[in-house]
C-alpha cells in the first residue's frame, strides 16, 4: 500500500512510522497543507490511502481535503481530528472524507481503520471502468428504475449515471438498493458498509447519506428515504406515479 500521511506533529508521524514499517507499507510524509498537496499532485492516481490531520500550517486540512477531492473522487481519505472538534468531523465527512479517527488515538486503531477502508476501496478500484453497459444481465443490482454494476462501480437512476460516487457512497447505495424498501438502522449500515464498530457514532452514516442524496438528485428523484426513528431505506417504486 502506498500511503500519504499528512501530519504536522512529527512525533506522531515518527511513532506511526514504526507501525507502518511493520506492515511493510510505502509511506510518504507531509508536515503542512501546502507540502501535502504538492506530494499528492506528484502522482494523483498512485495513492492507496491518505491520512489527513485537519489542524495544519500553511493550508488547513479542510482545504487540502477539498482540493484532493477536486482531483480524485475515489482515493480513500481518513481525517484525524481533535476530540472536541465534532463539527470538523461531520464537515470532513460531508466534504468527501471516508472515515475519521479522533486524537489522541491508538496506533493499532488507526492501522485497523486503514486496513478496513483499504480492503473496500481496493476491490472497487481494481474493477473501475468508464464504459457503461447496456443490458440488464450485466448489472448486479436491478430494480424498476435503478441499475448497478459492481464491476464497473457504476450506478444508474432512470438510465442516468449517478456521478462521482466515492467507494463508501457506492457501497452504501449498494447495501440499500439490494433490498428495496427494507429499513436499515444506522448501526446496521455501520456494520454492513464499514465492517467495524463506530461505537454508536451515527453521524458517519448521516454524513454519507447526505452526500449520496445530493449526487442522486443530480440525475433524478430521491430514492433514499428516511424512516424517522429507525434509519434509511431505498425505494424507487413511487417514481413516475
């Protein structure tokens, strides 16, 4: 794995370097926002993972995150946030980050989060394709108005491509659409999509649902519905009624 760690605290970076070496990962370090963008732009398609501290000199993490997402919608990003920065955690997810880890953190926890996110992203990135397919039998998930191809990582609503889905957004949409009208709680979605516990932190699901809805609305009616007090469901049965 080729990982870019953006962290202005060199002692934290040095501590993590020992754990990264044990995993035999190729890790590049950047210590401010400007340096981070320079290193990322050297090989935008070559990174498997980015860990991004939000409190950076030169250019803050939110700006760095936004500029990276403008270049790549798929590179997995884990933001590192202070314990009292709840609004930053939510904003970071809404701006396209895939996960966050709260400081101070256990190195083992960060390694586990990186591995979990990488497993999901790697499956998708290997099979991405820009070519749309036409026949229903080439789609893995098909409902009345929705089609999804898990090999090309493409999803269509009313024959229109839902644009720029991140790996987590795609997996979240797939989980919901595979069982139309079934209601999933936030905890169920955390386990099914993220494959590890967020210890009850449901804001992760809500932030991803918000971004996913925005992208769906670019091409057609909203098919992800909130079931108040329970969770979310996929339902395209009312389209055209």
